[in-house]
């Protein structure tokens, strides 16, 4: 494979393995996302349901964005490292 080409299958596997978490300070809401804004899980504790519906919705959306952005950054860093280090099998 030419030096500047990526191993597409390896990139796909890497993308599937990266997960990121974002949580409320008190961990009443926890979001786990994979790269590409693929939300894997949203967990609510009993404390989360004490929030008003609008506040809970806003917090959840904020955490979804944080987790997705973090997963995207982690994937970008991994791909850059993969590109710099060259192909490996």
C-alpha cells in the first residue's frame, strides 16, 4: 500500500472502538458516545429527575454534544497518530 494511503478497514475498526463519556458534575446524567455523534448510552440517576423537564433536556443535549465532540477529537488524534506512524498490521 502506498505510504500516503490509509488502511480503510483499520480506520473503521478504530472508529468503532473509540468511546467518550460526558457527565454532569454530580453524575446525575451520563452520556457515552462513539465518534460520528453515535450516542451509545444515556444514564439518569434518580437525582436527574428532580430537575425540571427543560433543564434536564438542556443538560442531556449539552452532554451529548460534549461526549460526541470528545469522541471525535479522540478519533482525529488516533488517525493522526496512525498516519504519522505508518501502516501496521
